[in-house]
């Protein structure tokens, strides 16, 4: 059976319908009935909407677009709140104040606006730039929030991505900090002296690419990434394969022009085993009104972290992004540096 024959078995329509349901109603069964109670709500919305965009199932003129714009506005913390001179987004509308402004949430909000064309006329760009300057440390690292957020390569990437997408030119160069995070193996750690990890390696490579900088010790990085394949990709040595690294590792190799090192049949087989497919009778019940879907049992679509586990929005989105990078299934092209469909 060819690669394309394998891929044709992925249930893209089912995943799109399921993600719409989750975005409107929350996870079925014993999961929280409403995403509003989740502390990471903006992140969940980011992965859900990103999935719908990637599956060509997002209507920028439909009711969900208005709901998204309202949600982003509610999650936005203005510069004049409690005398603050900075602005940005929190992970949930219920979090307010300068300490709730989060670099990752801000990256995800800006990405959502870029994906969907959401209204950003209310955003104070100078205050947003001031927030990025506020959370950058003297060594070039970036903290998640002010004043007590942890600082590491994840937040450097998010800040660089925001700075680049909005043309803010707010950050001092973080290149020295990024370089200090590289390990003897070629991978990158979250902070200097720690163990290398595929997630932080992606953050380093993507940030350097956005900054138009060369990747140090390029061949060693490629070798380390290639060794992460154990059918699917693992995040670091001696760990299980995980569907999300289909993107984190795949994107890193794509940016290094080295996707040819991937054993594609093994990877596709692993991702396929992480897929959850809705039974046909459930799909029939869903038509035509998604909001009235009669869930009588826990039935899931989407992709899970490992085979035979429950799916979630993060692994669904990143698995599909990874498949897009592999060029299979007719999915739209993804920007490897920004983890979203090319605009």
C-alpha cells in the first residue's frame, strides 16, 4: 500500500466536525462541559481554530468568527488597566492585571488574528511592544510574564514571533541566549546547561530563522533530530514517541532542508495509530445541526499523544501540521516557523 493510500484513511472530515463540536460545546462525556472554566482557554481555542483553518473548515464570515473576535477582546488586557503602560493577552478572560499578560497567550492571540483576519483595531501596538521589552531579561531571555514568570527559550520564540508578525522591533537581540542553550549534541535546551529537547530545539531554530540568523552546528542538529525517530518522533532520548513531535521535529527538519532523513512510512503509521475516528452512525446523527448532537457516550475524533489514548486539541493540531509538512493528504502548506497555515 502506498503512502497516499495510507493517508486517504485519515478522517479529515470527521476531525473537522468533531473540532467544531468541541469549540461550541466542550469535550463530550466526563470532560468539562464548557471551555470557559479552563485556565488555558486561549491555548485550547488556538489549537481548535488552527485545526479548522488547516482543514478548510473555518468560515471567516460565520458566527464562530464573531465569537472568536469577542473572546480575543475579552482576553486582551489594556494598557490603562490599573495604571499599566503595557498590553497583551491573558490565557483566560477571567485573568486580569499586568501579571496576567502572558507571552504565549499573546503569541496565540496574534496568530489567531493572522489566521482568521480577526479585528485588531483595538490593540495598542506601542503598549504591546512595551510588554515585550518589559519581559526580556538582560541576557536576551524572555519571561512568560511580569514580574515573576519563568524565562526560557519557549518564551523567546513566542516573543520573537510576535515581534516579527507585527513588525514591532521591540526586542533586543536574543541570539546570544539562544546560542548558549545549544548542547554538545547539537540540540537546544530551554536554558543553558539543561538537557536538549525537541520542543526547545524547534523554538531555537524557528526564532533564528525569523531573525534571519544562521543555525549553529547545523549538521549536528540534523543528526540529533533524525535520531528522535522511533517509529514516530520522541521529544528526547529514551522517551516514547508522541504525535505532537510530528510537527516539532518535522518542522525543525523542514527549516533545515532535511526532511529526507525521515522514514515516512514508519511516521505515517505511527500518526495513523494515534488517530481516533468517529463511527459512521455518530456522523449521521450530527447532521445537520452540530449544536444538537445527541452525545450518549464518549466518542472522540482527533489525534492523541500515544496510540489508544484520548485525543486532545494540541495533539490533533500538531499532528495535522506535521502531516502537512510531509506533503501528504492534500492539506494546505504550513509555515514551519509559525506553526500555522501559510497566509
